[in-house]
C-alpha cells in the first residue's frame, strides 16, 4: 500500500527526493502544489518534471480517505465520516466560530482510554493513524471549502477527536510540524490545541518540545476516587502523578492550560466538586482556564446532562475562587454531536446489515 504524501514533513520530503536523485528545490515546488495550490493528483503539478511526478506517483498517494457521510448542522458545523484504506472509519468535524474555521481531528481508530461517558471509547483502539492520515483530514476539509468558492480556509485545529493524541505521539508531532509549516498551510501554533486525558510522561516530553501549541487536559473530576470512576486512565496516572506533570509544563512553557470538565448530572456537578477543583488549581490559577462542557447523552451510557442551575452554580463557584472558566458553546447539536457517535452508529449499522445478509443467504 502506498504511503500518504501528507505524512512527510518538509524536511523529510526534501531528504527523500534528494535520496532519489531529485534536486533540492523540487521539494519546495511539490510542497507548494500540495498545500498552497492544493492539487489532488501529482499530474496537476505543472512545473514539476515528469520524472519526479512519476517517482512520487510510484511511492505515494495524495488521497487515502474517502468521504462516507457528511452531516451538516444548522449552525454551520459539518461532521465528516471518512473511510480509511483498510476499511476503518473515522470522524472529523468542521466548526464555525467568530474567530475563524476550526477543525477537530481524530488521531486513532478507536480509543483505549475508556472514559465511561464517551462514545469514542465504545470501540477499542485497533490502530494509530499515520501522520499522513491526520494531515489529510485537514486537507479533505480544506478541499471541501475550496469547492464552495468562498475563499475560506481552515484557521484553527483542535486535536480532540477519537483517540488519545499522546498515545500516538510521534505521528502527532509530525502532523503538527506539517500543518504549522509557514511554506504550507501555515496554521499558527497558537491556533492549534492538543487535548490529552493525562498521560503524564508525555506531558513532560511535550513541554520540552519548545513549541507554542496549546495544551488542554481532560480533568473531569477533582479527586482520585471520582476521576477513577469515570476515567480509567486515572489508575495509571492519578492526580499525584498528573499535577506535577502540569506544574512542570507550566514552569517550562509559561503557557496557559485549559482544563476540560464535562458536567455529568448528579455525578461531578455539585458545588462540592467545584470547590475541590478550585482548591486543586489554586496555586496555578494564573495559568489555568476551566472549560465546562454540557454533556451530550450517548446511547447505553448511564449519564445525563446537568441541569442549567447546576452548571451556573459550578461556574460561579469557580469564578468566586478566582478560577477563570466558561461554559463551552455547543456546535452541531442537531446532528451526532458527541465525539465518536456518528462512527459508532455507522459501525453498528454495518454489523446489522452483514448479519441480515447472512441470515437471508
């Protein structure tokens, strides 16, 4: 199977072309055609010599994702279901904000983190996505925008789709390198946010990268007992291991961390938990922001959305303790809003179709 051309950073592409007898300047030409002019076939690279086009065509492919489903919301949110070359499916979401167009990308096929409230974890991880498959999600969305003819471009990225980004670290870093490259898509590092469930060792490594990419941490509970109940990863990285990693990141980067907190009715949404969370973040509140997330119910999951009054009380309690916070604006509530929901629905439909076919044969 051919490798995705999007999986190569500019430096890797340059080295590969030189190793295969091409001049160094070819990489800049190819890069420009891929990310500035955004061609979908190597043959469209007009100023690239035929021998180089043949070489690229022999070893690489531009498109490895096939659009299976596209759901459009009334608020402009678009959820894409893409099929990979091996038949697996992933989700990518385009969201419209007043500051620009943001794309939420997936990093793994399935997820092993096992958060009890999440649709992404219904199906266990079967493999990591390659860096090319992650980059291509951005390119597929950008190609969709190009076809609309409105001169719109992806301006922001959140790595918050299916999977744990830090569990696919090397491919994540190559992806960030490609989309941030000033010669290509040139999406600013400060316009990119990576979300982790709290793999502490990788948080130290990420802090040492020296990049300006934002970090978000899914905290979801202010104590070990409750966090372990809803997030299995807390068994491996309890708060005693997680908080020092956060402190190291803040000291090393002096960059604010966003703490994601999904509000589950009568589970973690009481004033008591808000006060505990405020106490947990007290010594780092100058570089902390809590993003309160109303829960999108998922079939066969026991949780419900918190009452509006509970959400407001939680918010006000944090603010009263000097913790900056906000309630996330919801997007795509009239489509399969929860992360992983569209994918899991489609897989269940496919299973039912195959079962029915076997019964009729």
